[in-house]
C-alpha cells in the first residue's frame, strides 16, 4: 500500500517550453503533497507543500510563477515548470501524506528533467 | 536555525560488517526524526521514524536507529550489511511546519 507514482519518469525539453509533471497517490487519498528538487549528489530541497483544495505554500526562494503547483484532487498533484531553462534541469520528487503535514510521507520515484 | 547534519559524506564497509550512519540535528524541542534510503535514480523509501516513546526504533531491512536527546542525535545502525544496502541515506527532521533533509551519506559495500 501507499504507492505514489510520477509521470513522466524522464523528460527532455527545449528551453522556453513548459513541462508538466504529475504525481499520483495510487491507493490512498493524499491530504498533503510535497514537491522536492534534488541536484546531483545533493540532498532534497523542499519546494512547496500543497493541500487539496488550497493554494500551494512555497518555500523561500522558490518562484511561484515558474513552478506552478495544482493539487487538483486527493490523488493528483501537478508541477508545471513554465518557460523552462537549462538551470531548471534537475530531479524532481513528489511525496504524499495521508494527513496535513509531513509525518507520513510516501515518495514517488522522481522525474528527471533535462532542459536543452 | 534548524539544521540536520550528516557528518559522513561517504562510507565504505565490507559486506557482513556492521554499519553506523550518523545524524545530528539542531532544534529546540524534540522533532520528528526519519531515515530514508535512495537508490540511484529512484525516489526515497522510509526506513524508520521516531515520534516519541522508545528511543530505539526498529525499521525495515534490518535497520534500527537510536534517538539520544542529550546528543541531539539519531544514528542509524545495521549489524550486518548486505551488498544490496549500497545506496544514499538521508536523515530528515520534521519540526513545526518545517521538514529538512540532511545532506546524505553515500554507502558503498565491498564484497
């Protein structure tokens, strides 16, 4: 149980285009979803937290207009990287929680974004 | 400011040897504590967590961790390492509305 999927697993796009990454909780309803970014050989950096039906809460330094997060339902959250540039290339990981908060986070497998 | 420190960037152990990965945190109260493992190109898997109660926590895959309040530590241990344990290990702390990962420890297991 408690499986989280991400789609796509890898995406390559041209600079200036927008990319949407989906995060789904497959067998449970996720009250809260989190989006993280991970640079090579580095730790995960929390980008934003979203609760179903509410606007996402972004961490300091994360551009809201560049990283659009939509928590459309209790099983789906999307991250859209708008007007992507090479510096946005990274590994993006989502997680989902049964409750409001981080206590029981289940992580997706990640999405590798490469912007050319 | 809250922080999570994993002093060892990389550790190499022989298969069958014991393992201890260190984690120290800085927070005023007792936070929630977690250990995750990440295989290359994969997401994270929760090994174990501590919220309260018994300070020795048992997790999956034979791992355990001990919370020591006096040392602000939550070290991960395994008595006998298997080759499949080679991965990146992250300590994480939940405190208030914040959640922080440590910088990770890369584990190499040699036959």
